[in-house]
């Protein structure tokens, strides 16, 4: 009769688990990359020159969004809701000491943070003034969305 110690069983079990995890974790497949003819475009017609991510439902969003933390504090989102044929985010941008140009990017997400659409707008603001900005997207909405101020530059 052969006796196997508990230590031998634990070591063998650990090796088996490690082997199984290694086999599952290294499929060798690279993530799907977007086709070269795809580019991120908002309703305002701006394009994102950097790489893009393609989300489920063929929503193409920019992988890199211009964002300057110093400008972000000058932009406020005051509205987020349905509009004719889609969804809308709006708010104000304030230029304190000097005139500024703001590029505002908004991601429209589900309650679980899945990006379903995005848009971008540009607004010029005179020194000491505030100006309204608005991003509209064409979107067939079922349920509520969130408007995420993704970047301000």
C-alpha cells in the first residue's frame, strides 16, 4: 500500500492549478484592432487623430481625449437629457482672466459606465465671461444615460 502525505497532495494540487491558470491566461490572441478606415467622429464633425477603441454596437470612441486639468475647473455640466433624435449635454465655460478656447468632450454612458456614444464641441469665451456649450448626439435611447465630462482642453 502506497501512502501519500498531505504535503505531497497540496504540492501536486498547487502545480495542477498553476498549470490550468497558465493554459487559460495565455491564449496568444491580440485584442481586436479597429480597421484603418475607422475614425472617431462626433456630430460636430471633429475627428480624433489618435488610436480609437471600438465598443460593442460599433460605437467608435477616441482612445485618447484632450484634457487639461487647469481648464477642467472652468467648465460645468448643467444639463443631461434626451433631445430631438438623440441625447444632449450642456453647460457653461468660464474664462476668468483672459479669453480662452475650450474643447469639450462628453461621453454618454449607461448606468454601468458603458460608453454608448460621444461628442465634442468647441466654445470661445471672452475674458471675465461665461458661455454656454452644448453637445448633441444621434442616439436611439432606451432608458437613462449619464453625461460624463470626459475631457476639457
